[in-house]
C-alpha cells in the first residue's frame, strides 16, 4: 500500500516541481520500457508515465517488502 501511495504522490508532485524548476523536456525509456516523459513547450506542459514498468516495479517492491516482513516474524 505504501508503494502505491508513494507513486501517487510522485504522480501529483513531480509535474509541479519540474515546472517550477523550468526543466527542459526529456524522455526516459523507449517502447515497452518507457518510464516517464516530461514535455514543457509553448503549447503546454505535462508528464506521462509508463504504466507497465512502474507497475512491475511496485509489484517487485511489494514482494520484497512482504519477504522481509515474513522473515522478521520467524
């Protein structure tokens, strides 16, 4: 649950931070491994996230977290 909340905060706060700092456009990843794209031009600004890599990442973090919790209970 914490991972999903963190990703939600990232989704909400990152565009504002990038816009305030006047960060130029960038893209991380390509095709299936597309992670994030930031666009800041005269037509507008916006951020786009790749759902598949971020979903897989959050799933892996949750699995590791559950493994650590179960290890501590033993």
